[in-house]
């Protein structure tokens, strides 16, 4: 099996000649780090989202899928997928001179779900990325976030397949009206940024409407 520790230049924003883009150094004035986790089912686009929005070349722990995964990982709907995250993805975004956002993408296969609880530790909030072709894969993520009392939003990653009204997706996932549900394209930087901004706005709304709303967040 082949392990990929970081993204190749063409995926991480290198130039056409294959030379990697210079990494953005962490500012010496940075004092606070905020942690956000992207969760969801297998093949939903978590690695793609972290890759598209990170200001640094993302850390990735992908393995090439082999026949050993047949019968173990449910690849229905994502048969063309060739690699899979086996630990987590990691990216970084500078918010201000003093504040940095650390972005973690969780593995999607059921056999790696035991890692999720540790990834949720210290998390300010989460994005649940969903694919309408495999909505049932999102239920576990929502259940674990609710168990940890971690605030989250839901983003439907558009793959160009059959479209359903967002309200139908909300009903299928049994989401309460106060949980934001939006569309996105995880391949697009601006779209992924809009998802993170929606989460931050949601967290801010929770903290201002009820000071105790976030007190149980790790």
C-alpha cells in the first residue's frame, strides 16, 4: 500500500512546472488556536474541503485502496475513489494576527470511527459534510457530535447528481431548525470558506443568545 503524507504540488497549489507553492509561515504573533473538525461518510469530500481551503500545504494520511478493502468499506456511489484517509487531514487558516484556525478532516470509513472521539477533543465546532447519494452515512457523525454536545452545521456537497430541496435533506437527517444547512462545492476554495464562515457565525450566535450554550464544548 502506498502512503501519502502530504499533498502533491498540483493538488496543493503548486505552479504548472510542479514546484510546490511556498508554505505560509505561522505568524510569531499568533497566540490562540481554534480547532474545527470536518466529518462525514466515506468519500463525501472531507479531504477535498481541507485541501481547497488550507493556506498551507495540507497534511494528509491517505492510503491507496486495494482489494483488501472489498467487503469492508462500502464504496457504493463512490466506486471511482482510489485513495482513502486512514488517520486525519490537517490544514490551517490565519484569522487574525493573533488567531489561527486548525482544520481537521476525519476518516470516513466505519473501521476508523474509533478515532473520532479523540479528534473531537478540544473542538470548537464541526462541519458535517453530506452526499445526498449516501445520506445514511451522515447519521453516525451527527449522533457523535450530539453525544459530545459539539455545535455543528451541515453542508451538502454537490456532486452534480440528483438534486433534492434542502428541506428534504433536513427532514431526512432529522435536523432541528436551528442547525444551519447549506450547499457547497468542496472543490472550490470560496465555497469551502463560506461553509467555515457559516459555522463561525453559528457559534457566535449560540454564544450570544445563551452564554452557557458552548460551556460544554471541550
